[in-house]
C-alpha cells in the first residue's frame, strides 16, 4: 500500500505541475471572447485592456501589434474605446493592397482640433484635451503623432519587422502575466488544495470500499471516480479564479467537443463500458470466464480494457466495449460446477447393476460433492453399447474440475472391470454383395 501510495503521489505531483503550467498559459493567451471582462473587440489587433474601464486613462495606439503612442480619455469616450477605434482604422488600411500615402495633419483652429488623415480617410482627431495631457500645442502634438505613424507604417525590413513583432508579443505577454499575477497565484493555490483534497478523498473512498465492497475492481472504481470528481470541481474553481467564464468556455468549445467526440467515440465507449462492467460485476478478478472466443482467468479490470490470461499462459487485452457486447460465461460464479462422463456397457449387461457399481465408485471419491448426489442416466442406445451419462458436482475452478473428472473416469473403468461388466467397442458388420466367388488358398 505504501509503494502504491508513493507512486500515486509522484503521478499527482506531475499532474499538478502540468496543470499549473497549462492553466497559466491558457489564461495569458485566452481569447477575449471567453473572458468575463467586457472588452471591445479589435480586428486582428491586440489592445491593452487589462485595467477596468473606470480607471483607464491612456491606451496604446498599435501598428502591426507594435505600440506607437498613447491617447487619453475624452468626456464622451474612454481611452480603451478610443484606441480601439483608431486601431481598427489602421488595421483596415494596412489590410488593403493599395499603397499608403503619408499621414497628414489637417488643423481646425476655430475648433482647436486637428485630424490625422491618410488616403483621404480620417484616422483620429487630436483634441485640446490631448494637448493638455501631453503639455503640447494641438498642432505640435498632431504633427508628432503623424510622424510616428508614418515611421511605423513604412514597411520595415524583414528582420526588423520580425523583431518588432516578437518584441510586441513578448511585451504584451509580460504585461498580461504581471497584470494577472494575483489570479495566477490564486489558481495555483486552488490547484494545490484540490490535489490535497483529491488525495484525501481518494484514500477515504478506497478505504471505505475495502471495508464494504470486498471486490478489488469496485474499490479501484470508487477511488478513481471520487478522485476525478474532486479534480473536476477544483478545475472549475481554478478557472473561476483566473477570471474565465466556464459556461462561455464550454460554449466556445462546443463544436470542438462534438468533433472530438466523434473521433474518440470508440475510446469513450470503452471507458463507459468499463464503468458499467465495474458497477454491474458480471465477473471479478480471478474469475474463470469465457468471453467470445477467449477463455481464461480475469487478471485485471481497467476502465479501458479487461485483461484475461488464457489457460496456456497468454495474456489477452479485450476492449471493454467488446466485453460489454459479448456473451459472458462465468465458470466460477458458483463454487460448484457439474461435470459428466459417458460410459458405454454391453447390451447383455444389467443396467441397474451397472448404475449401482458406478454410483459407489463415484461416491467414494472425496473431491466429488455429496450434495447434489451423483446421477447415472441412460443417455442413448447406440449401435453396440448402452451409453450411460454419469453426472456429478465438483469444484468450479478449472484445475479441480479437470482433475476430479479424470479421477472419476478412471474409478468408473476399474469398478466396471471388477464387476465383470463389459464395455465393448463399436462393432461394424461388413456385407459384400454381388461379389464373385473366389477360392481362398
């Protein structure tokens, strides 16, 4: 038990390690569609949106994923929404095949604003509030932003472009990680508590099953199901701590789950069949059974397959789906099993005397069950013999069954010989018709 528990602990540690890594990576890279926060979607352009709306004062304007400058909030729109609109317009222009002109500044002095335009399309408006935020005149700030946009829009060399994209991705990843660090730490704590609770629950369930069930396969099933149930609950809580809406996640994975279900239907069917077999118990470990064309002793019952050891020492792994659909003969479901031997006596022999001799011979063998009592029945009037069927009950295990049947057969032969009751072989009469008379010399 200690060795098994230590092995289980190592496996659980590895599971905990990988679950923490996968959960953290998933949270950092999770799409905005499944987040609980209300985020404005941007086509093909990531937006820095880790801070709630009521505390966002500045947001990045991005070109090909690279932050160029920041813009602030206005009275009628916050910084995130404003940056999302500008980024959407920039992404739309970059997605077109036509060459881009230089970003131009069009001042509107009476209104104290300036617009940045390219290809006769307005990218954004620089307001007096922007000028106050950065301590510049409206025209100066507009020209500065236009120069930065022109420099970013110009197609850089491949190496620089790749470097900028990598830098922007890593920068965004670091920001997301730092911003979500409390959630990640909370999720790690939940995973650790889940691992501890699952270990305790599995041990308690396994101990309870040992005291109540008395079947190792059922004990294993109860332990695994209780362990998995705790992990399911803990995983849902961990996702909630990370800020992921579990219901939305299931909806997003709906179509994928259907595709996975079709591709793994045989595997899932084996697992479901394994649960049903462990619950219904048509056989247990060490039972001797016949499943389809296989006959042997059950050595292991898992959720995916059943292991059977044939009488000639070979191991057969049968998928539980096939086991569930096959007709199963359990030879050891009862402690006793009936065997029979066919004995042929001469037509001139006294049947009653032969039955009495056979009964005494069978009843004298210790390994033959006394109750039910042996039966000697006239089975058939064959061509040369009167065939008697001797029925008796023995141990249902294959070794005892075969050994006792052999001893009974030997004892019947000796008893009939001592009683001078003949057991003739088949007699054949050959008739030659229309054959020429030949003289044998």
